[in-house]
C-alpha cells in the first residue's frame, strides 16, 4: 500500500497526475460525445491534439512561467 492511501488520497496519485488524468478524461468524454460515442481510427490524431491542448491549458494554469528556469 502506498503512503498516498495512508494520508487520505484514495486514488494514490500526486495532485498533478490526478489533474492530468481528470483533464484527459474530460476531453475524451467531450470527444466521444461529439462523435456519437465512437472513435474512428481517422479521428485519433484530432482527439490526441485536443487532449494535448487540454493538458497544455492545465499546465499553463499551474506553472505561469513555464519554460523559464528560476535562478539557482
């Protein structure tokens, strides 16, 4: 059993991973709704693009100065 369960995190994921999982799930849900709950092979690149955008939005909110390193 991981320490996450001991401290009350039922899914055992760190907060960022839980947010990423939730963002991916929300986007997949939206994409499936748009496509009558069926993904064709030809749709996979567009779905992957939309999932990537959703993750980018999440990371942009969490790390406002992404791409910049803080001085050591």
